C-alpha cells in the first residue's frame, strides 16, 4: 500500500508541530536538572486520583541529576487496541513529576506471551512512499530463482504462473511504481532492474535539490541538521533512502565498517561462493541515487547519548541530531577453534566469502566439515556438494533447522541433505582440534575422528553492540527498542532521537506478543529500516507500531523453502497442502491463545504460489473448535 501524504509536516519545512525537535549537541545546561529533551510532552499540573490507563511515554532526564518520583507504574500485560508495551520498559507520567533512572532488581521475570486479537495490528503490507512517474522493470532470468518475493511485494507487476515461471509487466504505471521498487529492494538475487521514475533518496528527483550533501564541520552544522546512520548494510540504506523520500533535506551521513556499498548477503554462502555471482552482482540496485555522504571503512568506537556524538576510530567525533543504529551482526566463532588457521573460516561478508573461496582452492579441499545446522550451514553443504566435495555436517542439536522450522519439518531437511550425499552428524560436537598443516584432525564427543581439508563455521550470529557498551542503551542481545523502533536505555526510557533497525534491533512485534526479539532476514531489514526512519521523523508519540510479517527463504539441493511468520513460536504443525513424504507441501504453525489458535507461521516446500494465500493469516486467530456433544436427547 502507498501513503500519499504520510507526514503532513516532515523535517524539511516549518516544523512547529513535529514531536522531535532537533537541537545542537552539547552538555546539559547547568541549573536545569531533569529538563526533558525537546519534543517530549511537558509535565502538567499534578493530577488527582490514579494515573490514566493506556497512555505511556518515557520522559528522559539527565541521569546524573535525578529528581524524586513515585514508583513507576508498569502495565500488567498487553491491552488490545492500545500501543503494545514491551515487557517492563514504559513508565507513567504521574503527579506532574519526572521519572528518574531506577535499576530493576536482579530477579528473573517470566514473560508470558499476551494474547493478540485479530484486529489489533496494522495491515500486512508496509507503507510505501508513492511515486509520480512510471517506471520500467526487467528481470535477469539467469539469476531469478522464482522465490516469489516480487509477487508478494508487487502482485500488480509480477506473477508466478501455475507452471512455476515468472511473468511481469515491463512498463509499470506510477500508481504501482513504489511497489515495483520495493520488489527490487527485496529480491535476494538482485535479479530485477528498474529504470525511470522518481529517484529514491533525492538524487535527481523533480523538486529535490541535487546539491552534494554537506561534509562534517562547524559551518555545515550552523544551518543544517544531521542524521547519522550507523551501519552500512541494507537496513541502514533502507532507512537513509526513506528519510530522503519523506523530505528530510539536512545532512545525511552513513558510517560503514566495510569498504563497499551495501550488498545482498544471502547469496554469499551459495551463488557467490560457487562463482556464479561476483561483487557487482550483489550490490543493491534500487537506491543507487541516494543523496548522502558515505564514511566507508570506518569503525565505530562509542556513543555519547547526552552529547549526541559518535566516536570514530582515531578519536574523531561525529555529532548528530538524529541517529539510526543498524550495525547488524557478526558471525559466531568457537573459543576452542584455531584462531590463526587458514583452514577454519566463517562467512558473513564478501571478504569472508572470498577468503573461503581462495582458501578452499589453495587447500585443494576434497573433504569439508561444516559446523552448524542452520540455514548458513545447510546452504554451505549444498554448495560444497555441488562442487563434488565430501561434506560432513556436524550439528550440536537435532534435527537440522530445529530452532527455525521445528523438529518435524527439520527432519525433512535432513533427509534432503543425506540423499544428496552429505554426512549429517546430529547431536554431536567437536572436543579437540589439531591442525597438522596439510590436514585438520577433529575429534568428536562420540569418539570418532574426522580428517578434513577445511572447516567452515556456520554457528549463527551475534549482534554488533560492543561499541555501544557504556552508552546507557540496553544492548543485551541487540539494541532493545520499544514497539515504534525507538531505542530504550537501561532504565527503560525510549530516546526520541535514536532508532534501531535490522538484525541488531530487538523489539516487541505486537502481531505475536510483547516479547522483544531479533529477526535476521533480508526483507525484514528493508521494512524495519523504512519504519525506523518514519519513527525518527514522527517522534515517539506519533509513530506507529512496527508489526511486520517476517519472511525468509532458502534452497536445499534444488528444493525451495519459503516461510512467512515466525515458525519458532509455533507449538503445533499442520500440513495443509501436499505431504511430507513428497517433500512438496505447505505447513501451518499455530499456538494456543485466549482468543483461539493463532497462526504464527506458514512454511512451503516447492510451493511458492500456494504460499501467497497464507500471508495475511499470520498473527490472526481462529475460533476455538468445540467438541460436538454426542449425547442425544430422547
């Protein structure tokens, strides 16, 4: 869906009503303890009686100069049709007094998923910025894998036939141009090219200035505001583009640790490693005209929330008025694995994948051991088998993809891997590593020994938050956010000028419950980056909750696996189309709630067209099934 005028007052013109009023960075003014940041609601006169229910917002104060306040009121659980509070980090404004940081007692809190009624969240499709000009699209059939993502994003433009081929409209009218561009952003293979229309990001669009963005410095900051995007991946690119699309005309700076522009990561473990795609094929095409200043190959060291500055490598400081945290994740490593061995690698970046490809050729690898039974590990096994290598997949848990798809569907993936010749070792871990120079010797906990030429670690990821330690933000398992994507600090206060997006963000998706979680998928990075940008411009009081339907895909030895929702939340699995035996099916994941069985995910094996009909069901509940009364009246 498109939003022709989603922001009546974007951060570009006269802004008396915008809830987030940017200010120049600097230390707190003396004599003003507890002064709230500009843009927050000011405390009124003391209220009589209990505080009003159902309206929560944090009021930040200077943490070094607290003022007295009563105990914060914490809502008991999610209230339908109200903004969904995330666990216990939203507080009441009460009796005209400002809250101060209160450290919570170190006691475990049991989180019970709150039931969600069927009408308590926004539409499935994300809000897009409409375009005024038509566009032309083209598809590279050699790169397209018919995942069906384009049809999900723009069904008016792309369509999968009953025979499994992709059909599309080359000339797209302006009313569907935004959907077509979103399909280009979400295509994992970057097989779709788009030309014409409004230039995303303000590079050459009609009515937008084409001047180069200002560089850092005092002169630039005297007249223009600056939003910094910390992270050079897809989520950061998506947020930056949306800021320009919404009319932000200030200075826009993207800080990335890699030396290249954002690119698609899913093909790294398959097409790129196999040599089918090169560096340029992975670069995102939809937002090439972004009007921004790029600080690439730049490492982030720290964040000063009070002074609104980022600390960069070498002691340089970068002030900001608004901040988007999108630093992504790093690949996990095993502490006991040889650190300096060229025969033990991880894959997270293009440089990692290129190093693995060179090392495998240099070692003339015939036998590869892959650690990890997630999507990365399974896809690496597929690539190695396609190149004729012997592959052993060592997995601590059982079966494959258990944490993602569950035991029943994960068993099907294990059967596909074994049939392709992969030696799958489930419920096993490595107890000893020996690098003999020409061979790696691994001893497993069951007593067996593996001699191999190369080891690839596919053990999952860890959020890139080490540089945020000491900033005051809650960075336990990612950057904690409220339902609108605003970052939350250790004292439960949301910051109006800081948002987070992508793999690093942990937030409560009210479509399911109030438990904050991280989601690591390409489409999620696109949509959360866009929503985080909108929330930064609107402010906490006007921003909408981010309630997406997660979507992801994989390919295992020619079998396409696609999913919508969060299968890990499901307690029961039902095959609604096809059969497990044929390995071509649609499975629905549900769990019990007070409103009835809730559909939390749908997974399809080689049925991309059938999956489309189930997307709108995610998060919905069905009526309780009543047991028929078999007693007959006489």
